């Protein structure tokens, strides 16, 4: 789609776009020394729901490290390198009156960390539950099912009164293509996957967020 009356909202994927690692869940799995391939296979086959997939993944952590807490997971997420220039890129958008949002199937605690260096207006990511002592439990809440990010973006557009013609989105996987369909400017970012590139209106293979911002601001 071509840009309409000017971009007023930019939706960013998190893992692989705002971070240098493609998945916050996979990063924690690796650090926990667990393998979630069985859970992933069940989810992909439709044998379990996404919330059950989340719960089963968290249970793997608990089984491997009994008593593990929110503080431990936040510490691990703190190791993930962030994409350079997040703060400046978001500031440039906000200075143009553009609202910004994170829409991610990743872990909410990582999105909160990102928001300490960049002022995003809204965060949509998935939460892990804890008990009263701060220990994680095999439960949580799903704000974003990765393959249905368009539903989250549609709800945000309705809430803000911002239309598709005034929306841009930035992502790196086919799961982000659903967001691209609800955006007049869509950027395949830091990826060379031809399917993702073809699904977007623009391609920024360099991982330079400021280059993505320049493309978006040209749509104003």
C-alpha cells in the first residue's frame, strides 16, 4: 500500500528488531538449558493453545531450576543486546508527533527494559506470572499471539482513531506480515528472508533503526 495522509503510529516488533537476538523466549531457554521443541511442535500442530504453550515453556524453566524468580529472568533478559540507536529513533518519531508501540510475542519484562532507554507509548507483549514471593509460576497472560499481531494492531488503531493509511510497522519475520497488512508503510528490518521482504513495502537489511525512521518520516 502507498502512504496516505501521513504516518501517526508506528508499531515495532521487539525480538530481532529492537534487540540483537531473534527471540527472548529462545534466549531464556538457552540460558536455562532447556529444549522446548516438543512444546513448539504441539502448538504448531494445534494440539495446544498459545497460553498452554507459554505455560509449558515456563514449566520447563521451573523444572530445571526450582525456585527461579522474576529477578532471575529479568537478569537473563538484561544480557540481550539492544539494537543501537533505539532511543534516538523513537525520539525522532515522537518529535514528529508520531505515536509508537511495541507489539511482540516476546517477554513483557524485556519490553519494560527497552522502555527505560526509549519512550514507547504502548507495550503489547506476553506476561509471566509470579507468586507473592516473586517466584515464577507456570502461568501468564497473552497480550500478543505471534501469528495474530494484526488483531492487536487493529485494536490499537481503533482505540487511537488512527487508520491503516496513517500506520507504519517494522518487523523481521513472517509473523510480522500480519501487521504489515494493516500498515501503509511496512519495513522488513534486519532480515534477508525473501518472503518477509516481499511482504513489506520497504527493506532495511542493515539493522539501522534511523534508516527505518527516515523511510517512515518520508511518509508524513
